[in-house]
C-alpha cells in the first residue's frame, strides 16, 4: 500500500507550535462587586497558561476509507490549499462552497489524474477554520495515489498527521477537546446508542456542562481574590463566605456526575459482561449461545478454556463485550492457573458478572467465586436438564446479588429469557440520561482532580484565604483541561494521536 494511504497509524514527531499567552489577570475591581459579569462572560476569562495557537503549513490526506470505492475524498487544509487546487486544475478556484467539476493533472508532467468534483471552503468558514479544499475523486488506487503524490510534490504542502485536521479545528477554536473526541467516537461508533452519545458530545453537550462549571468557578475565584486584594474596598460584606456554599454545591454536582456507574464510558467502550464458573459449568456453551456462533470450544474436558475469549454483541443498540473465562478450580497446570488469574482479573473490571453454577451443584456456590459475588453478579444455573423438574426461586439467591436465571443449552430452555434480561440490564445501565455522561477516563481523572481541589478549598476556606483561592483556581484549571482550555501539549498529543489520518 502507498505509505501515504496508511490511514491509521500513531502520531510520529511532536510539534511545538503552541505558544503561551500571558496570564490575563481577572478584572476584579471592575464590575465584580456589582455582579455585572454573567457566567458566560466568566467562562471566557482565561487563567494562567491557557493558550492561543497558530499553524502555518498546509496539510493533505485521504479522508475517506482506504480501498476501491465509488468516491474518495482528499482534503487539504492551510494557507496554500487554494494555490494547490489552482495548480492541479489549471483554473481559478471556484466560489466557496460551490461544488465544481475540474480536470486534475500533475502540473510538472501534465499527466491527467482525474475528473473530480472540487469544493473550496474559505477560512474561517471551514471544518478546520483554515482554507480547506475537498477533492472528491473517483475512488481507485491509481487516482488517489496519483493525486496524493502530486500534492506531496507541491512546495508548502505535507501529508497530515493522525487527527491533524481535527487538531487544527481545535486550535482554531472550531471544536473543544470533548467535541473533537465526540467526532472521533462518531467515526468509530458501531451501535445506534454509541452513535447517539457521540453526536451529543460532538454537539457540545459535555463542553457546555464543563465550561459552565468552570465559568462559575472563575467567577467565584474573582470574588475570593477581590477579598484578598482589596480588603478595604467597598465590597459587600463577607463575600468570600457567601461563595463558599456555592462552590461546595458545585463540588457536589461534579461528584454526582462522577458516580454514574461508568455509563458513558461503558457505552463508548462496550459494557463488559464476564462469564465465570467452575470448569464444565457451561460457560463456553453460554457464550456461543448468546453470540449465536461457535466462538469458544465446548468440551467436557475440564480446563478447555484457558485464556479469556471475547465477543462483541449489539444488544438493542448497546455495545456489549461478552467475555468467556477459564473455569475456576484448585490445581490444574501452570497455564490453567494463569488462565484462572486472568479470569479473576476480568471479574474485577466487569460491569456485570454471570456466575454459572450447574443445576446438579446448585445451591452450592464455588467458594473462590462467591468472594467475587456482589451487586454486579447474576447467578445463572445451567444444564437444568440434568435435574428432573429443576426449579429455582429468586429468593434462593444470597442477598446483595442481582438474582438468578436458569438455563439449559441442551433443552434450549431459559436462553431467550436470559437474553432479554441482559438486554434490559444493559439498557438500564447505558441509556442516556438528561445530563450527558462523561465518556473517558481522561474526563474522570480531571473531574476527580477538581473535586479534590474543591475539598481542599473547603478545609482552607476561613483559615487561609490565599490557599483557598488557589484551590479554586486549580479546580477551574482541572475543568479547563477537559475542554482543552488549559493546553497541555502532551494531553493534546494523546487525544489526537488516537485519531486516524485524514480526520
Ligand atoms: N446436559 C447438558 N450439558 C451441557 C449443557 N451445556 C453444556 N453442556 C456440556 O457441558 C460440558 C462443558 O461445557 P462447556 O461449555 O465447555 O463448559 P465450560 O467449561 O464452563 O466452558 C460440555 O460437554 C457441554 O456439552 C446443557 O445445557 N445440558
Ligand atoms: Mg470453557
């Protein structure tokens, strides 16, 4: 494959294009004590080391999928985009946003490349906020490779790095980091619910929430600092004391947002259902039945499944990762023991555990596994055909667990009910709520950081006003990191290297 057509690869070199702008000190004395600034205005006040950037070179990449297709879209962004189109087409650039047919050829050799549909977007009204050109080509290898090679030969143009279009859109203020992540999620969405969540995030649902919180904190911070800097001014009395409950209420809102049972993350990454049980409980049989295919080996030889096997399911639009594990028992060889160790590790990370027990063993639960049984555990009694007239009641299950289901794969009994029950559970766990859910560990970490600083604020308030204000400043910065307001280069590198080339 042509090297420039490798769409998904990790970012290579680091770029140092970000520059710092000096801290803008909060305009305390101005309108603050009169409370004239709105929350939205506070949201626009930058704290120290928040950034502004610019980029100068022009990038290009195949933005549609690799492979033979009806149409392939090559995108250019940057100041030389229009010049490049003029060179390729030998004609003036068409009016912005007007699709036009152009014969493209190599300006050096005159070789014809394609009859293409071209669209020019004038800065700032484009995806990246820069001059952008889209070349809608016939999607064949020779056409795309010819255009890409020709573009590479034009001075001032270079191939884009992974996620560089989105990164520029971020740098030009077209997207914040959460919207850029939403865009990436949308491209990778495999189920309807994932698509829905990604669209919401791309629409700014998380940005609005976090910017609102940050704006409030910056407003409160201004009051706290005014109290420190102008103690003798004519400020309303006890202003710092008045903002304390508001800050703590905000902390509670963030904490509430954090204890969401990983809804958004589970929806993005897939809800993990782990099948656990002793050897021969029927774990692999259940995996195959739920996946409706022969994924795992089923055998009456104990210890057949030694590594974890994972299948992806789409339950009513919700993504599920169903994981079969090694049967847990004492003894067994070194490999089997390693399999068991992995099974227990998977159990710890599971969103839902299916603890399988054979009907002829019921109600004895394997001791190693009862330690792992909790409110994320559903007992599944298997192979009920082995016991005549087998019957189990929900009340037979030890408290603190989700309940019990009974199945026989052989008699095809109870499987549909289990499937429905799992679907219901997964829907409950992941269905969108009114307020958007955080979707990444990156968000979670920053929010936890903010909560920690606000808790510290609580202990410092009333004792040391300067420290307390600093805590609020740090909390605001933590929130700013989520949207990318606080531009930490390595955060950006991590976020955008997750993207493919052309995005
Ligand atoms: N009678 C009966 N046997 C079953 C049933 N499900 C699985 N088995 C058998 O039980 C044995 C172990 O099944 P397997 O799925 O490999 O169990 P695992 O070790 O927990 O993965 C195999 O011989 C299966 O054919 C069932 O519903 N009824
Ligand atoms: Mg097995």
